[in-house]
């Protein structure tokens, strides 16, 4: 039996009543991993013995009343997050044999509350991808249909929750990497406001975009995890020390006309989105279309800036300090070149080269500086909309999951898959993907909510209302 169909609050009631043990829960998740992981490739490493040992410790704490708020919650962590004494490879060969000497703040805060970390999960290399086909360890397959991708880059994290291999996953979102796989897999995915959760211990892709957030089967579980991992830790200078109070309800919701009328939008997703809009209206909201003049600039701005930042961040992987080192180089330059050529995958090389190009002296102002200015315009327009409306809603993705290999031949087509999700990252606002039913092929669809910065609770309240009203 898998306990992932039950929200944690119900599981905790049984744990406190002595009707259930953490060891039983952990074993049920391990059984799911044993049954499904070989085919799905969601976990790169499973901490089976360690998880069982920790379960006994937490069971003992429950008996004496000292267990933390997450006792019995089984969590998987994306391979971009550091966990002390464990491998952290970012889905890449360049970090072969690397073990972290410390734990990411988000991971440590879960451990401090007696969550059980059951393993590390497959992802697109350094978070660069939308399908989880860019991992050095092979693609993650969708539990709904293994001929289809899981979405990326947190594909392993989403599939692990989808298939009952853990109750919650910690993923990362740079341009939709939590929400897109959540949509493709029919689960909950929360991207927090930039500056709410510390990035300490996150292997960086693009530092001004990266965020850490939960993937879960239940909105209440995502809320609980977010409440624990958020807040200042003294390690991340981009964290906001004081979270603003909730904004007043306007009972108004916007959708961007250019998104809902986009030619790439799958008809079944559009129909399901319209049903969600009708549900919002039935809850008393006014839902209106608004214009967003920068829709065509979203993806170019995102890719210019993120590749520039990746070019800088990934310079540290040089074969000298840690990870993969080429054999028998003749000099230092050959050590650098061959180590990187052998260690990085094709997509990572592509983005590093593009980022280096836009940062070069002759093109810096033409591309990087201009993209920063456009980012400010996008952010200001998004905030202006959210000053008049409680939420911006949209489909999470323009289509359901792609067939395996369908987009890999053309990177531009792959990048277009991020169109509906990158706005939240460019603007630094929170986003939530919740399930929106399935298409005629049985593939999940997702509905996205975005709101004013640091209004996660308000967004989660509505997300919980929308998901509970359908049960």
C-alpha cells in the first residue's frame, strides 16, 4: 500500500494515535521504488538502509512525543540539491564521484523536522531542459504512459510523487522546472517567490532565476513543506528578511489574452482551462482577459539572461577541484578543455557557449544589457496587472507531455515549451501548477496560478479550493 494518496495531516493523525509507524510508511515507498524505478528512472540513488534506520529513530521520537512536524513524511530530493555525505551530481558526468560536505538549507530544515530523505532524483543536466531527456543518466519516463516524457528539469521529482515512490519531492524551478513536470505528471508543483527560500546548497544554473520548491500530491503538503523551508538562513544575500503582509482580496482574476489565444495551445487544454475559469466564476471571482505586450520577448529575455548566468556559474567545473578530470592531459589548458568536453552534455555546452557569446565585449550591450532592460519591463507590467487582480491564470503548458524523442532534434521547439511558465521566473513572482484533468490520451494537464510576490498562502488557498471542489 502507498500512503501518498493521503495528505500528510491524515497520516500524522494515525502516527500520533499509534495506528501507523514511520517504518511502515517508508517500506511502502520503498516497495513502490522497487516496483517502478527501474522502468521510470526517477531515482538515481535510493538511501534504503539509511531511510529504514531513520524511520526507527523517528518512531522512537513519536512514542515519547519529541518528533518534529514532518515525522513520517518521505521526501525525495532533486540531484541539484546538496545533502551532506551523499552524492550530488546535477544530472551530469562532470560531478562523478562528488559527495557534498554540507546540506542545502532546504534539505536540512526538512531533516530537522524529522522528514525521511529516501533518495536523490534524476533531472536534466544542471536543470537545463524541459523534458528530462538531457540527463547524463538517461530520461525519466512518465508514469501515466512510458512512451512519453516526464517534463523537466525536475522530471524525476515529479514522477516519484506521481508513482507513489515518495510523498513529496524538493525540486528547483528556473523557468518552469517544477511546474512543467508537475503539469505533465498530474501533481502539484509550487515555485515560490524569488528570495523566499534560501538557495544555499543548490547547484546553480542561473542565480537570479533559480528557486527551490515542493512537488506533492496535495496542496496542503506543498504548503507545509514551504512553511518549513522558507525564510532567512544567513547564507543567501538575495533572501528577503521580512515577508510582506497579505494583500487584500479583490475577487478579480486576469488571464493573458495572448497566452490563451496562442496558436500552440492544444484544443483540449484550452477547453479544460475554460472549465477552470467557469469554476472560478462560480466561486465569485470576476475573470477578465488582459493584454501583455511583451509575450514575444519572454523567451528571448529568459534565454539570454539564463545562459549568461550559466556561463559564469559553470566555469567552476574545470577538472581541478572536484568531479570528473580527464586522464593524462599534457598541460593545464588541455585539462580544462578535455574535462569539460567529456563531462558536460550537449545541451549544457550549447547554453554555456551562447551565454559566453552574449557576455562577450562586442555583444554585451546588444544582448545582455538589453535583456536586463526588457526583464525590468516584463516585471513592471506583470506587477501592474497583479496590483489590479488577485491572480493571473493560464494553462501551465501549451500541450500535454511529448513523446520520448519528439523535441530533442530541435532545441528551439524544446525552448518554446517554457512559454507559459517563464514569466513567473523573469518577474520573480510565485507560481502554482495544479492538475486540470487528462486529455483523450490519458495524459495529465495543468492549470497555473501566479500572484503578487510573497503571497504564496493566498495562492495556495485558492489552489486547495480548486482541487478540493473537484473531489
